[in-house]
């Protein structure tokens, strides 16, 4: 395994003094990307609908690098990822999804299929079962190209015929909400509540706390979500402890999951909010030219000297929220392992029978720097 990234004195101090004892010995990372550069399109996207800064962290994410990341970041812990690809139109999606399926078979980790909205229910089911996936990951950039980004709705990239299939087989849907209003957008909230009502057997995981990265993203979301019965959120790539506190308080720790969004959480950074926009502060020169990216800003060496991983910043934020809410050890275990393990076991058993239970138990164990 080639050298991946350094673990500094600051990183070790943060992990040993703040995180090691807080985190359970077994963890499931419910939100990770694996993909190979050889399957990526060489031509630029026809329509860009996503931020570009994550590409500065990693050009590809082989499964071996993901497992090595856990070894480096979580000494003494056993971490199992739920994996899926990272896709845009023009990529070799067959190759990328096939690679994820191969990783599932080779390493015994659970996975999701990265799905296109135009696939029929029959085609989607065949693709899921062929790869022994537990469901699908969808993303707004695969919506029809004629739709302006600001007008995209959830049902434009996860249509009802696919929701009906997933619901009938009690599968997992990993969903990243669209629109500038993020979690607090009224259209998003209306469709989230519609999904909860119309598809009661579907296991939806809303990524990034619905992209509530700044307080301006909240709207009336937490007040409305408090009324839901099944909706689940992960807090991947989020460092806002207020959002974590609010969602834990609204739906409880048994419906909140740890996710990372690796490989981007390898970034060395600190996040701030300015006028409702998140800004990733990064060491000068570390990630190339970021001058044209409104979500990125370089800082001088004196300010960046104590910067640690995005991963640790996310976990620090969650610890602050959990402490403020008074969560106990059992609650923390549920967030980082128990709820996700039960979900993976339940869906795997439903789709593939008891044979799945043995393959899903393999973990990546971190045993030192």
C-alpha cells in the first residue's frame, strides 16, 4: 500500500485526547464512496450541478485506500463501511458499479448501487440483485439535463416507479436533497414527508442532515421532522454541532447515523459559515488553486498549524452535540454501530437470506498509526 497521507502530532493528540474513548470499539460508516479513475469520463460534464472542491482531495478512491484510511485515523477501532460509487453522466457507470460489487464480494462490506432515474423498475432490481447491493444511492446531478439546478426536486432523480420497487423489497435509499434551501426548503420537506407516508417500508437515509451545513439551512425542518416516525439522517461531511443537536433532539439517536463521505474527509481543514454559505478553510497550497471556489479559502501557516482532518472535525462537532443533549454510552453506540448494523442485517436477510449475514461481518481494523 503506497503512502496515503501523514498523521501529525496534532491529529494524534485530537484522536487520543478527544475521540478514542468517546467512540465505540466497533463502528459502521454508512456513507462512503469508492471509484476508479479509469472509469471516469475524460470530457467535462455538460451541465455542472455539484460543488467541485471534493475532486481536489482524491482523483479516485480504491477500496484499499478507504480501509487504509480507517487504519490511520482510528487506531484500535474496527470500522465497516457501507460503500457506493461516485458518478456523473458520461462516466462508465457499468464499470464503476461493477467495481463496487467486486469490492462487496472481495471484502465482505455492504454496498449500494448508484442508480439512474431513467432505469425501469425491472432493470433496477436486476442490477441491485446482480451486485448483491442493499439498495441504491441517487444524486441530483443525474436529473434530466434540461432541468435548471435550482428547480430540481427529489422526484426528478428518484422517480416513483423506483421508490415503489425499493419499498416493496424494503431496501435502502441513500438520498442527498437538492435545491438552494437545502434541508429547510419547503419543496424538499413536502416531498420527504410524502415519501415517509407513501413508502412506509422503504429505509431512507438522508445524507448530511439534509445538507444543513449552516443555521440558515434549517428553516422549519426540525419542527416538521419531529413528527416523522421512520426517517433516518446521517451527519456525513457536516461539522455543524447545532444541526447535529437539533436532529438528535427531533428524531432521537436511534435514527441518526455516523457517516463520513470519505474520501473527502481526509481533507485537512476547518469549516466556518459566512452569510449562510459554508467555507472550508485549508492550508495554503495544499489543494491547488482554490481562488475561484466560493466554498474554499486558504489560510496562512500560522492559522493552519493546528488543523486536523475533516473527519475529526465532524466527530468533534458530534461529540459537542451529544454532550449537550446528555446522550449516554448506549446512545453513542446506536449512532455509530447498532442502528446501522441492525438495518444492514435486516435488509440483507430480506434480499439474500442468511448467507448475507456472514459476508457483512468483515471489518477494517485500525491498530495503529
